[in-house]
C-alpha cells in the first residue's frame, strides 16, 4: 500500500499495473480481478471494495511483457508503476521467463514509470540480495516482509534517496506505522540476517530443496501421477499438471482436487504442507536431510 502511494506521489500519476494471480496485501486497490477484455480496467475481487478503487488498477499476465506494453500503449502518461513478485509465490511458485523481468524494466524506464519488486517472499530467501541479486534486475522500489523481523510482524519498503524524499517529513506523502522500528522485531531481524550471511547457507538451502524436489518427482513418476514441480532456490510448489506452469492460466489448469487429496493424506502421515495449491513450500535451514 505504501509503496504504491509512494509511486503515485513521486510520478504524479494514478494508474498501476499488477499481475493476475499476484498478491501484494489486502489494500483495496490490489484486491482486483481482471476485467472482461485484455485492456479492461480491473474490477473488485472482494466485497467492500468499490469500483472507484479498482478503476486505476490494470491487470497484466505474468511472464508476458506484451500484456503490460499494451497498457502503456493505451495509457502512456498515466501509469505510475508496475508491481510484481519477481518470482510468483502467491499462485504457487512460478519462475520468471528469461526476458520477463528485463522486459518490465525496459518498459517502465521507457515510460518514466516505476518498477516495484514485491520481495516479501523472495527477499533474503532466494539470495541474500533477493531476486534482484539472483536475476540482476534493479527495481525502483522494494518491498520486504517479516524476514527483516525474524518472522515477527514488520515490513518495509525502500528506494533511492531521491524517491524516498517524497515521504514525510521530507516530502508530502503521508507515512505512519504503529510498530515501526519495534526494538524486539529489529533485534530478531538482525540476528536472522546475521545467520544468513554465514558461508554456504544459500548453497545448502538450494541443495536440500533440489533433493526434496527430485525425490518427490521420482515417487510421483513411479505412481504414474502427472506432477510439475516449480522451484527457485528453496521455494517450490507441486502442481498436479503434466505441462509447463508459467502463468495464472496454467496454474488454474492444474488438478486442485488431486492436490487436496494429497494434502490430507500427507497430513494424516504427520507431514504438514501448505494447505493450498496456490502456496509455496519453503525449505529452511532448520531442515536436515532426515527431516
């Protein structure tokens, strides 16, 4: 919410672009589903969200920069920002195609718009420098979540000094937060980030996740059950789908009922998986080869 407000305040523009299947918090402007056409404005996706909140939200297709370019063609002077999870994690794990993030970077620079990376999931998980380090793409504004509080409730957004000067008290954009700088959360966050700087942490996480993914793929192949595992570093999702899963449309084509049966059978065996086929599994430093 605050990152979008900052983008609008800095650019003086009103419209934003988000992606189908992307989740960036429950503020009104982001609880939006696709309209009836490719260039339609968004429509409310929740009771209590008025059409006026949704009308400035445009929907793109993840991994399809042309869908975003079409919006810039239609509203060349009106789009404040494009907000994206650089690795989708809220429709299950969907990695970016090779040119997707660079395509967004090129489009936003061309049109003097801002690129926002929502790294609430990927930040400090896929690399110490997040997805921006992993893919070599710098966003204009970065959002981070509970990782910076060691799992406690806190979040942050950041940008260049020039853009952040728009925020009060230096600028005219209002900002407040009851838990801002909470000392307990900050101490927990510092301790967590210090541990993540230990040599070999990310290589070990990736190796554990790769081993788990390979084992699951082998078991499902033996059972002749179609399975697609999307994995980026230590985050992964099991899609009951024989084909590539690279967009919200292909996510929805997966066998969600089959996932539900699998989840409950695993729960009976004492294995706690994410309860939704649209969520990511996370391998942790606390996991061993045995557990």
